[in-house]
C-alpha cells in the first residue's frame, strides 16, 4: 500500500481539478471492475456486479488548494483558498499550480502574524512584470501547497495530500479484495469534497447503494497540547460515530464493531463535532442510505502536511472487508 500512496500523492488535485488523479485511481481498479467511468462532476467510479448487498465505498480524491484571483502590476499573484487552508500556515511555503508553475508564498510586511488572512498573501513566481506573470498563470488557475511526502520509518509517512490519498488506497485495496470474492461493489473517488461534498451527493444518487462506507482521515489527538480527540496513530482504524454532517445509525456502528471483534482488528471511535466529510451528503441522498464511516487517524488534519501510520490503513482494509462479508451474511 505504501508504494500506491506515494504514487498517488504526486498528483496535484485541488477541488474541481481532479482529472489527473481520477484517471490514475481508475487504473488501479479497472482490471477487476465491470464498469469504470468519470461522471459529469468529476467523480471516478468503478462498479463490480455480484451478490447483494450493493455496497459503495467513497473516498474523496481532491485536496484543499488555492486559486488565482488577481495579478498585480509587478507580477505578484493573489489567491483565495479552495477548501479550508489556514492562511497563517502558508507563509514561506511553495505553491505548485496545476499547469506546473511553482512559486513561493509571501506576506505583506505590515500585518501581524496572528492577523494574516488570504488578503495579505501573494505568490512570487519570479515574474518581472504583469505581462510575464500572465504568460505563466491565469485568473482561476488552481494550485496546491507543494509539500512532498516523506517516509519516516516502516509505518509512518508525512506530507501533502495524504488526506485523502491514504483513504483512496484503502478503498482500492478493499474494492479489489471484495470484487474478487464476488460481491456487488462500487468505489467512488469523489470530487469537490473540500468545497461541500458535492461529488458524494451526486454519486450516491446515481448508484443508490444498499450500504455505503465513507473512508477519510480523522484528527489524532496524541500530540502535545492537542485538541481533545481520542484517536492515536498506530492504534487502529476508527469507527465513525459522528461528525458535523452525520450521526451514524446504531445498527451500522454495531456492524462495524462486531466485524472488528470477529476479525481481530483493534479499533478506535471517531467523534469529531467539527468534521466536514462526504458522509452526510451520502446519507441523505435519495430516500436515505444506510451509511457508516471508517477513518484512519492523522496528525495535523487540514494543514499543508499530514502524518499517518500505515498500520491504521491496513486495519481499515481488514475492517471494511469483514463488515461487507458480515452484511452479506445478514442480508
């Protein structure tokens, strides 16, 4: 799984610009799928026909990013956030635009660090004039913070876009395993999650699954003076209980908990009152969809760089496979 994550992390895919990563993701599942497609909103979808229930796995393919709003007379580029990046954390970092241009984020000198907003930031792409800058970037061009993924040891990685390329890798592994076993599976690598779970809503409406699982990062609370979250790196995947968009039904939580116990998977529990995920959009699609969530703990969620533990990702695959098998036995 590590090699797949490292490959997928190389793609810059801010919300609305997922085309490259979507094609790459489908290449990892097309050989075991009966259908693959990219829909009108940019969701990458793979479907395997088989025995019931029809289960949908959802993992967002996009990441928070920035968008060009203005180029001044000296060739400096102004930005807005696409998603929830904190302007204060971007000063001095590199931005990689989706056309390959790279620049460094600067800040106006008179602003205090605590008061920095996107209105105070600019990107220096090395242009000597507005004309030169316009030849390299354009209004509306998107980009991401250019923070490469580093392998820290056998289990831990840190870098950009691990939220949610790890989730995509979990979804790929789970889909491939269960498709080979003959289950009716779909996997959706959703678009535009960072700007309101737009892709998840339309994908669920198309597929109308009997059961859906959202796979995403959830914030660990095992750092010094961290916010109070009961998740730790390396302690196993988390069963979602609630976030800002969803409260998971008791029967689905029980399904995941019972499956973890039977499979010998150590689990944690995610209660994330401020979390914004695809879960709520899927749950209220159509007449309502039975939905659960399996998360992997991650440090510094929402920042330019995230740390994860591959043991949690491997446990998530085991848990999801066990839950689908149990659900099929109960159907």
